[in-house]
C-alpha cells in the first residue's frame, strides 16, 4: 500500500491538521495531491465539530510547487483537459478558516497554496517565491493576483519577473504572513492561533470571513453592504445572545455554533 498523500489528525475537538505527505518530491502539488487535499478539506468543511483547519508540510518544505515532470511536455490542450483550476476553486469554496503553517520552501504552487489560506504562520526558515518565470512560464493559480493584493504591485512585480524568493522576515514586513516564529515552534504557533479562532462563535467567524474575502475582491460600497447584512444576520444566532449575556455577567461564553 502507498502512503496517503495528505495526512489528517486532530488537535482537540475543533481543530484539524492536514499535512502534505510527498517528502521525496518536496510535496510537489500533482493533480492527485490537490484532489486528495480538496477532498479532505471538503470533508472537514462538512463536519460541524471542526471550527478551524491547519494546512502544513514538513519543517524542510511546505510545498515546492507544481510537479514539473507532469508539465514539462504538455501542450495547451493538455493543460486545459487537466483542468487543475478546479482544485483551486474547490479550495476557495471552503467556508472554515484555514491557517497555513509554513516552514522551508513555499514556491510556485506552494506559495499560491499558502496564499489561498486565510492566515499564514511561518517559521524563520520559510521562503516564499513564484519561480515559474525561471522555467519559461508564469504563476497560474492566483500568484499574480494574490501577491499583488498582499504586497502591492511593485514588490509583486519584482518577485514574479525575477522569480527570486523572499524570506519569512521579509514576508512578515510586507504583510504576507501573520507571524514568524522559530522553526521548532511554527506548528505549535499555528495550533495556538487555530485554538483561539475555534473558541470564537463559529457562525460569526464564517460571516466575518465571508465579508473580508468579498470585500477584498469588490468595491468598498458593495463590501460594506455584505458586511452590514452579515452583521444583522448574527443577531438571529444563539451565540450572539450567549456572547453578550456572558459579557454582561462577566463570565466566559460557551459558543455552540448556533
């Protein structure tokens, strides 16, 4: 039997950890890996107990990009038929917060995968890059778009046109990652962040995340309308009543996701 491409474990009742498991090829994101990852995420998305998800690789590498062996001799129709865009669309449809715990290389598709998550915790050894230009192509799974939104057009342009990576410290300074920690702490730091989010009211987390993501892709006016709609909807939840009652009674709330 072959080893699973994606490993699943839990950290308490409400946090799941998915680990990319192709160490011999530096977690290259083949279609099989992306399908396994999306399937695991969709299963966790449907699990009412799961409130936050961590996606990680190993201390050496998060993901080194697409599988070049699969792409080297491809024609345009081969790329179209493979329809790898579907995996990124499935990933984008996940409704629960995903934290990328990144150590070592996050290059090409690996960088795009980290940026497709909601939060990034990086080890001091992490490096982020879009080196596609060095093999005659360009990012094709969101790299040109997400890097520009995260870093601004000039830094993104330099990264993509040179193919040269940035360090974890540079990524933090530029606003690409949330925090940088020693390599021995990166997964624990991601777990701590996930546990903090998992302790918050799940419906409010979902609607706040939706408003943030929508606002990042639209006008201020439309984003404000979605924010207000979601704000009003939360007054129909049990968690809103519990949260405000707990605040007034000076006690810790017990959120149930209802």
